[in-house]
C-alpha cells in the first residue's frame, strides 16, 4: 500500500467551519437584548389593544349610561340610540330608575338616598349611587 501526499498534522488540530465573530460577547448580548425588547413590545401592544377593545359594550336602546364614580347619567337623545360604555367604569339604567346592581340607590332632592331605585316625580335623570 502506497501513501501519497500525506501532510503531517498536529495531534490536537481544530478545524473551524466559520470564522469567529469580531464583535465578542458584548455585541451578542446587545443584539439579544434588542430582539427581546422588540418581542416584549409587540406582545404588550397586542395584549393591551385586545383588552381595550374587549371592554367596550353598548347599553340596550333608550337606556342611559351611568358612571360608577360620580353617579351621573348620560342619556340618549332618542329611544333607538344605544350608548357605548366601558363596563369597568359605567353601567346601564333607565332615566327614571337606578337599576344597575353597582349603583342601585337613587339620589333624590336634598341628597336623600332611595335604595328602591326610583327617582321619583320631577326628579328625572337623578344620580345613582351604590348602597351605603
């Protein structure tokens, strides 16, 4: 058996397929952090956008929207209009009653609370508050 063109090689020879990167560990860390920040930003945008759109709903036609923090009502101009509300901060009730479970007491003239929810004659559009 004849051996031709044999080149001696060192005992612990290392063959590299690709050249080593020149930017080192700091560059790799920076690129990784930038990619991670972009991924987190995209996920947060998608989650927040979805949450905001899912909180919007509408009252039945002709019902008023009531703010839980102030008790004030916003009523539609006609009986066919459906008001848009955020159910976290608002509820729906009729103009002359306080029917929402989170604000069921009518504030009558003089600040008297009526927890039967009836606004009373001449007190249309009364404010509604939660029971004390």
